[in-house]
């Protein structure tokens, strides 16, 4: 039980980032995968950039997904 009080040691690859899981409908996943393949993006890079752009616009009072 001694290990419960110890902080997790992150590897060098994950020390400055975290991973999340997102469940998408099949058609949306296929659209994302095809878009990335057609335009030379990885799904990770596209989702990361889109999320960052969305949050920036939201914080600046721009477009909002949830009203």
C-alpha cells in the first residue's frame, strides 16, 4: 500500500502531454480519416489544431458550439 502515496513518474515522451479518448460516430470517424489522408495530416495533429482554434475563438467571444 506504500505506492499509493507516490507520484507517477511520466516517461520522457509523455512528460509534457496527455492523451484523451474521443468516441465518434463511424461516419464522422471515416470522414476525419479520409480528410487527413487526402490533405496529409495526422488525425492527432488535425484534432489538436482544431480544438486549439475552437477554444481560442470561444474565449475571444466568437463562435460557440453550445448555446
